């Protein structure tokens, strides 16, 4: 049915109003004569609206005459009527022809670079590196060597495990898998010691192989040996081993912030103003005049590229610039108020940093008055497993 309706648009169709006492007979005769009708809308007992093809209209009028019904054309739709309307408008068709030619020409270029990173793991400056390697908007697809782009980026960066580029339409799809940081693994047959990788106070140490170099209550710094990679026996003497063990320490996580007593705070009023621009590749045309009507405001800019199909982008984009009105308020804090603001913010940051809340065994807050501001330090004491293996070099 849909295909028939689309074909009807190509040859033209009419929306007609039929009025008379024999509406049912009119409909039955149309069907008996295999006249295609659709979108029947019965307005009342003696009136209906229906769509018919142009080439069937003459026969519809004859059936209406037989059934003593009146026929009135409400709308004319379809390509033939559209052609008659615009055939004398040379400028319109010249513009349409230019647009078609530009669309065909633009299909040879890349107008969008879509970088897809696995699991949303963002790589810093990857978009700039892709562009510097030769893959950028406005470049001929025939001039893009995808293998060369991939090799260039892989040589520059060691944080990419896999990379692929696919050119579809005018869209370049760059797929990237981020490389996981590999820990420094020491072979089980190598002799090694365990050294501290954090500053802390030892709360538990269990040397399964090797010789403990610290005891509970000792303060250790980064690089201090916790378990030596050797063992000494009365009869065997010194023999080197691959040390293993569990070391727990109380370590400190500290955050700092400075809170001024007198600050200017910005607050959004909820009033917004949208302005639009059209961008042709790198040429921008503003559809608005002047600057924002707000005295103080924040600006957010969003660009939407125009595409005909899923992967056929055009060198045209619509830029929506949103201005959000902001009012500035002067705030004066007392020392205690400023301290509480700082403590609350720092504790929120530390709570996000430390996943196991049960490992927190203490909290310390220190403040230092600077006259016009206050320095706030919040420290969490946390029980953690520490230590990393270090190969013994002879």
C-alpha cells in the first residue's frame, strides 16, 4: 500500500470532498471499478473526504454523477503539481541543480571524523593527533592513507592497543582500543625484595619468603625495603629468594583548599538566549545580530553537522550558541563558615578517592588563618596493603 501511495505522489493525486445521500454506493462503485482510494474521512452521513489519483479523477466524477453526489477538489498534491508551480522559477531550479552538484562533489571528501574509544576511555589529545597524522575534515578521501595514519599515531603513542579507520560515505570512523597499563611483573624464578611504594606506619607484616626488614610500628618512606630478598640459616648461610609477603600500613591521604572570606559567587537565573549560526566548512555566517542581551552570562556552544544519511555528512553545520544569564553576589564568610565549606568539599573528594570506607581509621582537620582567607587541610588515615617487588641486581 505504501509503495502505491508513493507512486501516486509521483503521478499526482487529489484530496476531494464528496457530498450526497448515496455515499456508500459511491464508495462501493469506486472499489468495483478498481479505483484506488485512501485516507477516507467520513465527516457525517452525507459527506466524506478521500484521496484519489489524478488519472482516476475523471472516472470518479462519472461515478459521482451516477450516485447524485457532488465532488469538490480540496488539495492538489504530487510531483506534477510541484513542477507546474516552480517550472517558471529559474533561480530556484538553478539553486537546486547547484545543490545537487555540490552534494555529488562533496561525496569525495571527508566531512566528519568520528572517534570511537572503547568503553568510553578517553585518550588525551587523540583528536589533534589524528588530525596531525593527516585525517581531517575537508580532505579528499583519495588522499587519505589510513594505514599511514594508523602507523603514525601508533609510533607516537604507547597508550593504544589497537586502532582501525573506516571511510563510509563522507564519514571517517576511527575505532581505538586503549592499552592497559601493565604492572612490572617479575618472574617467579628471579630474586627480588619488596620495597615500600607509600609513606606510612607498619601495622602488620607477614614475610612468607624472605626476611622482614621492618616491624610493626615502624614508619617507612617510599623506596624503603620491607622484606629482603634473602634468608639466612645457621647451617645454610645466606641464600637469595623471590620474596613474598603481606604488608599492611596506615597511610595518609591529604587534600588542601584555600577559602577566601570575601568571594564573588555566580548564580544562574534560569534565563537563556539562543543564537544560531551556519558553518560552511570553516566559513561561519551568524544568523543573529549583536551580542547577548544579558550583562553577565555563561556561553555554551553546540555544533550539529548536517547529514543526508547515517554516514553521508555535508560540509554544513548548524551552531547553537546558548547564553545563560548569571548574577554575581558578594559573599562574606566568617572563619568557621569558610572552614566548614572547605572541609565539606575536601571530604567529598576524599570519599570519591577511597573506595573501601571501612579501611578509614581516622580523620584529621587542620586550618591556618591567612587574614583574608583560610587554608584547610583534611587528612584521612587509611589501612592499606603496600609494597612492590624489586628485582635484585648483582
